[in-house]
C-alpha cells in the first residue's frame, strides 16, 4: 500500500510541475506578444 501511495504522490507532483511549467510558458508568450 505504501509503495502505491509513493508512486501516486510522485505522479501528482510531476503532473503539477508540468501544469505549472505550461502555465508559466503560456504567460511568458502572452507577455512577449504584448
């Protein structure tokens, strides 16, 4: 059970990092265009 929880936590953190990176890049491109 613990290993599954660790895998889920790692996956959640990785997914969050990807989403944050995409949002930051999107904001950067919008700002650059303006």
